[in-house]
């Protein structure tokens, strides 16, 4: 049961459960590579899209994990920001705080091998998937001397909360080590409703106590990532930015999980834009329509499907 709780919490950030809204009478045909402005429901050119994102403080890209087309989209955006004389900082959910030092060394020291880097960054312990699929992002940052932020709290802490709940896990000395013992985990009613709804839909048959600890672990992850982004914003070098946060789509949905938590931590309004990367599945075009109609993000960027097949949807 404990292992199942952990897997469910980690996976939740990758899932989207769009609210069902009646389809509009006229929606232009979906196409791979198309970027939809959810304010209008209409496509925009990549040039217009990139120009707007270049003037922001934080861009949130929500991916389907291990979709190489989503990784390619992120690199295309980073290239566009560099072309516009911006210096983006890449934030990655795939790395945890205990891997930041290893990330920094690898990005600046060409003598460090990939295997040594992954071992020092605790890749297997914190993410554990096929690193080669995400290597293009790290290689791009390395080649262009871009900073990379490890966004996630250490996985061991997330597991502990999913197992014991935040009240008991909060006494772990590791919480103090990572600056989370006295952090306020904001209770947002809309976030609470959507996360618990998704947990029950995707992982049915569990006791209520299990859903509660899974929910608390989700809040902990999102608050931890928000804390990381917010603190980096405060020490951002002059002229640098925007921060480009690359996480599972569930972490940006309706701006509730991470974007709103970042804004709460700032003393002034931020210019933030959310972009949901969505693979087109010809058998499930209603999913794309629902994303548009439910205002899942500021933009939806349509891509080819992953070689791993369609991502799981829970309704």
C-alpha cells in the first residue's frame, strides 16, 4: 500500500482531469504544432507566442512525461528566448534538491561523465526513468551555459508524507535540513477539490486516510517547487530570465498547483504564463476540446503523440 501511495502521488502531477464543458459550435481544426490561445480559443503563430513569453517572469510548460515532442518543444522555446536576447533559466521537476550541486557541476565542467553526474544527482532514487529521453534538455543547457534548477523536494520526503501524513512526517530532521519544517502549506479550496477528485478517480478503492496523505504529499511537492522558483526569482541576476519551469501538466493545471503558490510568495505581481503541451490522439479529440474549454492553461501547444502511447486520462 505504501509503495502504491508513493507512485500515485508522483504520477498525479502528470495527469489532467479536464472539467467537461459543452463544445463550442466552431473550433478550427486541430493540427500538430498548433498553439492555441485559450483566451480566444484560436491558434497563434509561434512568433507571436514566443514574443509574449519573452516578456514574462515565469513560463510554466506542462508536459506528458517521456514525450520527445514535448522535450523538443521546450528546446524550441529556449532557442526562441535566446534569439530574443533573453537568458532563460530552466527548472526541471525531474531533478530534486539533493541533486542541485551535481547539476551545477555537470553544467560547468565538461570533464564530468554522464554516469558520474547521474549518480551524484541521485537520478535513480528521485526520478528513476530513462534519463536519455530528458538528456536533450540538459545537453542544451550545458551547450548554452544556461542555469538549471532542481525543482522537486527529495523523493524520500514525499514518500514519507504519503505514508504518514504531514503532521508526523513534519518532525523528520530532513524537513529542517531542506527548509520545509516551518513552511506554510497553503490550503486552497479549489486545489483541494480538484486534487482529491483526481486521486479518487485515478486510484479508486482506497481508504479515506490514504487519499488524505496522498493529497498532503501533493501539496508538499507543489509548495516545494513553488518555494524553489520563488527563491530563485529573488536572486535572479539582472537581465536574466524568464524561468522556464518544465513539469508534468498536472502541476500547472488551472494555475492552482504551482503558479498560484509562486505568486503568493512574491511581494509584487508576477508576469506568469502557463502552457499545456498536449499530444493529438485522433481517437480522443474531445480531450483537446475539453482542455480549451476548461481554461486548463493560458495556451495549449499541440504535438504528435509519444512513442509510449497516449497518456492516461482519468474522468
